């Protein structure tokens, strides 16, 4: 996949299989602000396919380095540390990870130097090699890093750098080689003269450095450059001056070395990562009708024979089972979905769980903490929050179900609303097994409807209902045969004001003639 300086064969086995390599430590630089992003947020926190950019480097480091991983944080240190801790929490058997703070952002060389105490104070021997990664290079592959390490060891180099050939190299550090093709130094874009700017080989920002060389070299760095910073890249020239070997591996696919400095580069990285994710799930047996419009975050898992229609977004830590169908326009975030679930068009689900064989949508909104049990049906314009919908139960149309526990085999009629909020507190509605709730029912919580009960359409339930009861609360219906025809006839004559005929007889009697006159005159003005 990449070409080393000495034209090593490309088919050599990957170093130490796919396990972390003993004696190798890693340092990830993630302290920078990322000025060119024009953002309030630290650059490394910006997400790529739903996962903070820094985690790509941290997880790569953890997969390859067997000794210790140190991450250097600085700008928004607390948030960056939090994101790293959350992602590594609960993962047993991982190499130790330390987070160190770079209090003043004085450059990449200064950043790496902040990790020195982690390795000096650990009581363990200095690692044989350090892998050093920029926190803004999310497309870098594990196999490339392992190859870099292997070339470094084989060539007994002090420093090995990863390079790429770009038609437009602007912004990157250029790799300057001597007449014998050996790397002699790296020159930053801002320090480069016209001749150096014309070089197309760039420094990717991924390095392997000998344990006995790294910190002694960093201690000697000087900020004598356009930015007044301590450049990590200056250790290349130092190695050459000390007659130590500098090796280089050049990426075959230069995209892999994309460093995200701007929003445009972030969008480019996002596209590449998303394509890789789609290809992985297609290879694993997922059907996508239109892969290009299917958005799958890095943390999502999908079962075989699941079908994703165009414009589906699967976000966060969503897990989807087998034989699920997700129709167009649905966005599913941090949900767990069983097998054979059918999700019709335009649903929004967040932080909820759906068991096997359930059917949802179109236009269903699940807010956090909804549990849809096996075979349940949730239909169009139903919103649910912190609610359990029992096995085989149905809420097919136009409902709000909040803070509710609904048993098995329950029918929730169209327009049913749980009145869970009195303006101050939230209260719970419990609907036991086998209940039938007629359309347009309001359940004023806290309230319990006992098993097997029937609530008549249009009822407002304010008190607990014992099991197997009928509850009905409606105004008595008044029917006047022929009334409508009579009104039409009067209106056709034009002699009777509309208000008079539209009043029911009983009520009309109660209105005093004088009051009615006053009202009518008011209306005329
Ligand atoms: C760096 C390299 C450049 C290379 C490019 C590749 C240096 C001097 N230059 O430039 O040769 O072509 O990456 O993408 O190393 N950081 C800190 N502390 C600091 C400064 C930066 O932790 O004081 C971190 C940043 O968060 C980032 C990484 O180091 O993750 C690289 O910093 P950045 O400012 O993006 O360096 P570039 O100018 O891109
Ligand atoms: Ca960069």
C-alpha cells in the first residue's frame, strides 16, 4: 500500500499480525486550537462520521502501541479528555493511556515534550520506539502505521517519516531530500522559499522515533522559524546532523494522509470515511438501495439482510439487527433495534429500544427512553417519550405517549394523549394488559387503567380505573331531526340572522332578548 525509500516489497507480512506491538509507545498530539477551522470548538473534537476526530488517532495508537499511549491535550483540555475517557472506558485489556496537558501551545515539538514525564516516571524502561501521530489525520490506516514501524526497525533508523506526493502541497511541511534521495529535513510551508514550495512530497505528520533519541532531540529544539514555535519536524535534521538514519515511507494513496485544518478538509475526510463505512457494511451483507445517500456513523452496527432505503441516517451507537427494513428519510440515533423490524418513511428515533418484529412509522417520533416491545405497532404522527409499549400493543395514529407504561395487547386509539405534565411536575400513566383506549382520550396522570378495561372514545380519565371497567365521560348528545334543512331554508330567505338559528333551542331561551339585541348591534358596528 505504500512505497518505502528503499523500495521494499509491498506484499511483506504485516508486523506482529494485528496485535499491539511490545516495546512501542505512542504519543498523540491533540492540543491545538485549529484556527483555520473558524470554530469555537477545538479542532480535534469536530466529528468525522459521528466520532470526534481525535479518537481516530487515539484508537489507532491503542491498536498498534503495546507499551503505553499518551495523548497531549491543551485547547479545551477538559472536553477533549472527557471524549477520550468516555471512548476508552470499560474496555479491558487495553494498553495504559495517559492524558497530559500542554498549557502553552508552543508547537508540535513542545507538545510531544509534555509527554516526557509519562515515560520517565513510569518506572519502566524507555520504550524502544515511539509512534507520534497528529490528532487531525483521521484517514490513516493501521496497516500503514505497522509498515512504518517495520521499515523503521528494518532500516535501524532514528526517525522514520510518512510522506505523500500531492499535486497541491500548499499548507503542508515539505520533505527536502539530498542528491542521494535521502531525507535531509522538513520545511514548513510558512518557512519555505520558492524552491522548497515547489516540492510535491509532504510530511503527513506520522512518525516513528527511537526511544533513545526522541526526548534528547526535543530538549534541543529552538523556535527559530516563522511561527516562533518548537517544531517536531526539526528532529529530522537533527538526526541527519548526528549521522543517524532517517527513513521514509510514501503513501500510495495520498488521501490517507489528509490533515484536517479547514472545514473543507473536514468535509473531504468525512466523505472518505463514510464511503469506507458503507463498503464495510455492504461487504457484511447489508443492502443499500442508494449507498451514496445512506449515512452511517462510525459507531453503528447493522445485521445481515437489513435493507436501507435512500436518505437514511444511522447515527451514534445505533445497533440494528437482521432483516430490518428502514425506509427513506428516517434518522435513528443511539438506538438498539432487534430483528425483522419495519421502519417506514420519515421517522426520528433517539436513544430508544425496539424489539423484534415491531412496525413503526411513517412519521413516528421516539424521544429518549422508549421501549417498543415485540411485535408492537407505532404508527403515523405518534410521539413517545420515556414510555414502554408492550408486546403486540398498537398506537397507530396521532398520539402523545409520555412517561407511560403500556402493557401487552393494548389498543391506543387515534388522538390519545397522556397528560403527563401539569406545568410543574411530570407524572406517570400506567395502562395494564389488554386495555382498549378509544379515540381522542386524555389520560390525566398520575393515573392507572386496570387490565382489560375499555375507555370510551372522547373520555378524559382523571381517576384510577379498576380492572375490566368501562369508563365514559362525554356531554350528552342532542339531536334535532330536520334542523339543518330548516336553517338552509331560512338562510335562503335571507330574513334570519345566522346567530339566531345556530343557537340550540334550550340555550336560546336563556338569553334575554335585550342582551341579544345589544350583541347584535355590537356586531353590526
Ligand atoms: C504539521 C507539520 C507539517 C505537516 C502537517 C501534516 C509541524 C511543525 N508541522 O503541520 O510538517 O505537513 O502537520 O498535517 O509539526 N498541536 C499540539 N500542540 C501545538 C501545536 C499543534 O498538540 O502546540 C497538535 C494539533 O492539535 C494537531 C497536530 O499537533 O493535532 C498538528 O498541528 P497543526 O497545527 O495542524 O500542524 P500543521 O500546521 O498542519
Ligand atoms: Ca494539521
